C-alpha cells in the first residue's frame, strides 16, 4: 500500500470542481476515503452513515448519484480506495420550513450581498439543507459558483457576503483573513450602568461545555469587542458592537460576561430549553453592516441591513406559520 506522502489517490478537493451538477440549488457533498478495512464502497457507507439504509445507497447508485473524483459512477461492489474521494447528494428527511425571507442587497460580477433573516442557516448542516441561505439563493438565481466568504450564526440576522466568481474569490476572502473588514453589529440587551461608554471588552475565549458553546478563561486575551450605546428603550438598550476579532459566539459571550446577555439568547450565560421549530423568540442580534476597500477597484464598499432590531418579527403569527408548514 502506498504511503500517505506518495498516495496516488490524494486529491486537492478545494480546487476541484464537483463532477455532479447542482440540482435545485443543492450541490454535491464529498468524502475523502480514510484508512479502513472495508472491501467495497457500500460497506464503508453503511459504517459512515448508519442512519441511511443500504437500499437507499444502492438506489442512489442506480441513478448515478454517487461518483468518484473523475465522475465515474460507483456501485455497491466498487473497490474501496484509501485516499480517493466520492461525491454524492445529501438528503434530509422532515426538514423544517423557515418562514422568513432573505433579501438581496447588492449584486455585481463578483459579489452578492444578502440580508439574512433569523433562524435561517447560511450553509447546509445538520437537519437543514434546502432551508439555508446558500441553497435558497442558488435556486433562485441559478448561480452555480455561489460561496459564502464569511458566516454568521443561524440565530443571527443581517448582512452576509457571497462570492460567485471563482477567479476573484480569493481576493475578497483574504479581506476577512487579514481583518481588513469592518463589521458592525447591533444587540438588544439589558441596561448596563456604572461604565462610561464606549467601552472595550477583551478576554481569552476557549471551547466550553457542551461542545457548541464557548467560555471565557484565564489567559492572554484572544477576543476583543468595542461596545457603545445606540438607543435606550425603557429597561433595555440597543448596543452597537464592533468586533475586532471573530471568535465563535464572541458577541454573545462578551455581553453575557458583562451581565447583559442578549435578549432571547438560549445559550448564554446558561443553556435554556427551546423548541426546534419555535420562531417566536429570535435572538436580538443583527449583523448591521460590513464595509471594506474593494481589492479590485480600490473603492470603499458599504453594505447595510434593512432590518430593525427592535421590531424584527413583531406581530408573530404562529397559526400562519403552522399553515405554511402544512
């Protein structure tokens, strides 16, 4: 067996075009095959996806929806090749409908800027596939090469930037890697007294428990947020947040640490019970705006959400949503 260093099956997936076409906005998923004792592809797929029956995989293979990196259709008894890559279409049963719509703020030959509603994931994951911002936009606009160049949480609303030109994607993605992007968020939370605004909160953040949470720990700060007051509404305040760093859940963790957790936050400071399909209590966090110097033209670019944080999804109609789910 060849060594990993000289593996003839090693593939640069990131720079490789999928041999399967996009169907109804859904592109193919892929897996690089690891070391293992499996004799054929079906044995591996049964082990890797225990919730998918062998009959389902055989049906997909009969429709030529499982292929190798060269686009060659695979069958149940196709030999298992360590280091090779297989492409297939992911399927989700019982996917919930997200009853809120995204808006397109801007589009040119390189970028597409969308205004995402709460509850809608940016990309497919877990129980969400068709009901994601990426797949919705691909389906509506027929943009095969659409890719988000940054992410915001499913619970957060606001501005998300996509690239749909592979030739210029790297130039725009590098702006996020080098922190050349200015992001502005807004959050609705309790009043914080005794501190002269604006303030800066710095802390050392690390993975918490359970695995999907973050926490502040002792150590050199690796996260920083500038915080100011925008508006007071009775016993609540709308805060303007300027994240300098981009740690997971950074804004939620920082405000919770200050004693003003974001309204309707189910994770911080403590995990709260919630229903998967309850859309009545959106996290009051909005990615308000993004600005940067365009790496192609040198012009200043500014994109702002049209949403209003203190009125998002007021007048919620659960019966209307129930009808839409039927």
